[in-house]
C-alpha cells in the first residue's frame, strides 16, 4: 500500500470516534488572555478563551501574576458580541472588568 496512513473508514466514522476533550468546570477559573482593550465609557475589556472553570457576571476574579482582584461587570461571547450570563470552558469570551491597573495589558499575547 503506497498510502500507509489511509484507512477504509469514512469521514463520518472518523469524526464519530474523536475523543471530545473533558471540560473541567469544577476547577478554579483559568482564562488565556488574548487581548486587552481600554474603551472610553466602558472601561477595561479582556478577551480570551476559558480553559477551565466557569465565569459569570458579578464574579470576583484574581488576575495573575499581578495578583489583582477585580469584579466582572459584563460578559459576552467575543466573536458574536452576544451578552451571556455564564461562560464555560472552550468559549472565547470578552470580560468587562472594573478597577483594573494598566499592568494587565502587558500580559496579553501579542
């Protein structure tokens, strides 16, 4: 067989056998910060993907490694800008947070 990687399975068969990653909602919140914005009249908005845990409006969070505790004013899906009450692992979200120092910007991936 010239193509040793080829199988006799259909694409549907292969997709049905993919192991779905376990979304750990019972662990502490972890979000990979993608970008930060300072919007006039809105405040600081952080976008990123939730890795583990659950996030909701009004929740207090700690931003590491600067160890700053802040509160989430609003939460939305970053792609569609749809307001949501709760975010789950795997979702790309935007967090509008209050009272955040400018140091947060330096921790966003470029």
